[in-house]
């Protein structure tokens, strides 16, 4: 089944109308286009801005580096990236 953007919009509106929360899962291409770094980009940001957390990470991977960040910096870093997105085009 091939779905178009209008189908997705209808589905989201129907969920909202019936009080059924839902999440829209999109691929990395949308995030990168919006200026959100890839997983490797996040690792580089942590290395540059939070070297102690980077050093604590057992592996230099996205999950390990994110886990090594304290809760506040992890939240602030992801929030700053999502609020600077240019939004729909």
C-alpha cells in the first residue's frame, strides 16, 4: 500500500479527533535536512562540548556517549537542536 502525505495528515487528524495520541516516525533524512546531526554528528558534538562525558563513554558510539552525558546537558543539547529547526518548507 502506497500512502501519500494527505493520508498521513488524515490519520493524524483522526487520532486527534478521537483523543488517540500517536507518533509520526520519520527517517534520518528529514532530521538531517532540518539541521539535526546524525548519530555520528552527536558523538562529535559531545566530544567537542562535553569532553569528560566523551571520555567516560565506554564506546565512542551514540548510545554510549548519550548515556555518559548528565541528564541536563543531554536534554539541553537535544532541545537546542529541535528548536533551531527551520520547520516545514
